[in-house]
C-alpha cells in the first residue's frame, strides 16, 4: 500500500458554478430537510441561516455519492455546525427533530399555505396570519381584504397552478408560444429557460426568453404576443412589466435585484386529454413567464434566467471574488479595466470575450 500514489481526493468547490451537478440527487433525504429549514428561515426573515441551508443543499446535490457517515463530510465546504448537526441527526435517527418541529409549526404551515397563492408574498401572508386566519377559505371569506388582480387569479386557478407543471406540458406551451411568436416575427428567437432548460422533469411555471435579431424590434413583441394569445382565448391572466432599462446604471450588486427587461407574468389555458367518461374541465391553467431582452443582452439574460437561484448567486460571487468582474442579467463587467464609470456601451464586454469562461460553468441543478 505504501507504494500507492497519495489519494487524489478532488476538492469540492464552494461555488455551485464550479461543481458539476446532475439531476441525480444522492442525498435527497438531507436536501429535503435543508429546503424546509431554509424556507422556515426565509419566513422568519433570517437571511443568514436561510442562505446557509440553501448552500448546504446545493453542495450535497453535487456529490456523486450518498453521505453515509459524518466521516464523508470531512473536507467539504459550505457546511457549518448547524448544517452538520442536521445531517448527523438524520444519519443517526433517520430524521431531524428541528425539521419535524418546523413541519408541525403553526406559523410555518400557514405562511407556506398563504404564499403558495400566486401574487401573495411574505408580507401579505403575515398580515393574514396575524388576523388569525389558517385556511384559504377563511381569507377569501373576509370582505375587508382587498385582493390584487394577481391574487384574484391566484385563488381562481389555485388548484391548477399549485400542481406541478410536467415536461410535456412545458413543451406543449412552448409550441403554442413559438407558433404564435412566428406569426408576429418569423425570425424571432424563442427560448425555453428556467428549470426546464436545466433538464428538470417538473416545475412551478414555464419560463421563456423572446427577442428579435434586430435591436429595438423586440419592444413590440411581448404586447403583440399577449394580444394574439388573448384572441386565441387562452390567456387567463397577464401582467406586463415595462422595461426600466437604463444603460447608465451600474450592474446590480445584489442577486435578488430584478433585471430591467420588459417581462410578463401570465397564466395560460392549456387543453388536455380527458380520461374517457370523466366529467371535468378539459384544460389546465399554467403559469408562464416571458422576458423580452434586447438581443445584445440576450446571452446574459439567458444565463440569468436559467437558474438555479443558488447557481446564479454563486456565479455572481465567483465573478466578483475570483475574476474581479461584475455579472448581472444584462452584462459582464471587468472591474479591473475601469470601464464602470463610462456611460457608453463599451462598458459591456462582448460575449466572445467571455464565452470561453462561460463554457466552464456548469449550470445544472
Ligand atoms: P421552477 O419554476 O421549476 O420552480 O424553478 P425555476 O425555473 O428555476 O425558477 P423560476 O422562479 O421560474 O426562475 C427562473 C430563474 O430566473 C431563477 O433562477 C431566477 C431567475 N430570475 C431572474 N430574475 C427573476 C425575477 O425577476 N423573478 C423570478 N421569479 N426569477 C428571476 O434572473
Ligand atoms: Mn421556472
Ligand atoms: Mn419563473
């Protein structure tokens, strides 16, 4: 044995974008636990712990084997005392008491239920919880609450849009979108993005990037698409958010900051096959997001909207700390080149300059 080469244990990167992550998760028992703890921390606005649990989950998803003893954790980044304690509990007892406590917690259960309604964020969910409500029926029966247009749609199509969207449904929506966009601009670019671009089997919505090869022509695309979907009678809800893009602005340093592209949050009616003899509606409401970036931002918009959230967060962190660059959904900036103070489009690095780097980033999981 002494003549063997020293074991070449590959070090695991602290950055999700430097870890090859497949759809195969060997550590789901742990990552499910972390997802619940992260969600609970989010509901309690504990940003630090929330991020720590999400990072730990992302790391475990990238491992090519299942964790079977605490020895397997040696040398791994992104795991603190808290997260290690959770893993050790699960290894020893098959579950973690902290997770069980969260699952039984009245506030967690209720906030989770309320935020599952399209258009309901944490603040609104808390307001309803403080009123003493525990069910969607109670909330809907309160005449004093003024619901937004989005929330009304959220309640109306609750059963459909809280059910997962499968790959076949995403593809069917993709076909409708593609065909409709072609009627408006035959050379338009329509790209499926989000979780389905990462190869996921199901998701909570379907995300699309749409643009035109000619700069500036994309500005009418989204409105015309919405018009046509409406005329086809399949648009159940839409909310167009106009572009707020200002080229003089610095890139957003915070991942959570929204990008400035024109976008649309929609609900589309998808026809479905009915099981014989069943009396039920012959369609399903599907949540769809459209983003319409100008073509010169397209590559960065695509990178940004592909996700996962943790991957995007780490990609920005990697760019900043390891490359002294700033990345957002619009561009990649080189901090060392003092481009930032200029207002011209020269601030933006051409995609060609960076695609060798981009190809090394693994975006799955
Ligand atoms: P899912 O729908 O299957 O649940 O997962 P997903 O496709 O990964 O999540 P998503 O919520 O649909 O968002 C897709 C990616 O887009 C995600 O990694 C974050 C990114 N993203 C932005 N800007 C915005 C934004 O303004 N809202 C949302 N929801 N996502 C955004 O870059
Ligand atoms: Mn999505
Ligand atoms: Mn989305």
